[in-house]
C-alpha cells in the first residue's frame, strides 16, 4: 500500500524490513499520526526477498528519537531498533515505492501497476494506477474495502449516478465508470490529486467519463448540481466524514447506497451516529487490515433534506 498525500519535496526516508504484520502496523500508525500533506507511507512485499518493507517519506527531517519512541510504543521495541533513516537524493520516489506492489484483487476489479499490465485476465476490470502525487493505489484496506463494496452493489443493482468524494488517485471513480459505462462525478480538495486522477482516468480509458474537480466535499457546482446520486463514495477520514454527513445525505437519492471508509474500528460508532441523524443505517461492514468500510442505506420513508438547489 501507498497512502497519504505525497510530500511535495520529500527530503528524508525511514525504512524497515520486517514481517507483514509489523510493516503494516508501522505504516498505519504513521498515517494515523502525521499530516498526510507532509508524510507518506508505503508497505509492500519485496518480490525478490519475500520480506515485507516499509518506507516512510518526510517533507522535513524527522525526529529520529521520537519516531523510534512512537514505533516502540505502538508496534514494538524490535521494530523501533531496526529502523533506518536516510537523506533522499532527487528521484522518482513515488514510482520507486510502487514498483514492488503486487496486483490487488477486489471482486471483479484488479488494481495494478504498469509492470503487471499483461497479467490482468480479460474477464476482470483492470485499473492501472501510475506513480503520481496522490492518495490511493488500491493497496490499502480502505480502498480495497470500497472496491469490494462496489462489487457487492453491482451484484444487486446497476447504479446510474455515482459520486466519489475525496477521489485521490481516482481509482474508485474509474472503477465505477468502467463498470457502469456512465459518467462518474468526482472531486478532491487537493489540486495535485485532481491532476493525477485525471491522468489516471485517461490512462484507463475513462477520460470522457471521469473528470474530477477541485472541491471541498461536495462544494462544487458540478458535484451538487445533480443532487440525486444513487451511489456515493467517501474514502477519507472520520472527522471530515462526520462533518460532511448532512452534505452527503443531501446529494444522495432516497434509494442510494453510501460507501464510507478511511475509518479505524474506533471511528465507526461516531460516524454511524452522524449518518444515523441524517436517516441512514448500516447495511454492511467490511474490515480489512484494521480499517472499516461501511455501506449505508436510507431508513425507509425518511424524507431527504436538501442543502443544495
């Protein structure tokens, strides 16, 4: 997995070679603790050595003693003592972290890098994500959980109007557009992510159906103009999900499915409470790698409160 918004000028990297559980634990605690605009984490299996590795990139020199203390307290002293720190020379560091990633299988969807392009079977929907300055390669439990929820929805019905809030690399919007062959609305608060998502959409033959915009939540005319989405994705974090609850509920149709992720287990009750107040209930939950993905549906007969024209 590679998660977090890549620091624009990474200067230092922290590395660890370990088992899978430890590697994912280090990456998760870093993503939970630090600003994703300044720090990014990648955990992956080295195909040559079969060992798991962690790489954490920093925009500023990290506090090495503080990092060891954090990892020791949360993951273990052995991991903390094995950490190494390096100063980066200029390189395509995102591509370097993606090269070792394997194909992600999520129902009918398979997320892959260019090096695995020829390995995708014809009956699968392959989504190629280039190395880019954006969140979401599909290798993290949150993104994979959302893709599996999309696969679940498609087994039950065919959505027509889809919205992806906080699109990041665009992987969810692209997956939906490729599956339903219709335009998918999407946006992200970060313009770098939007550029990357547009590029990925073109790469995946979805350039005409996925055209993300720079937006905070649904705060863009092209996103709230429809205000009747029957499938909404929001793979962000607990606090913005809670804050956006009335806005997301406002643009969803009465028969919509809402898929939320970016949540640790402890975040779920608060998020469910926020959406419950808007008339939504939990229909399904998936837990992957310590992260939860939620599928919500509207309480029958509950009226829709519109915040947008």
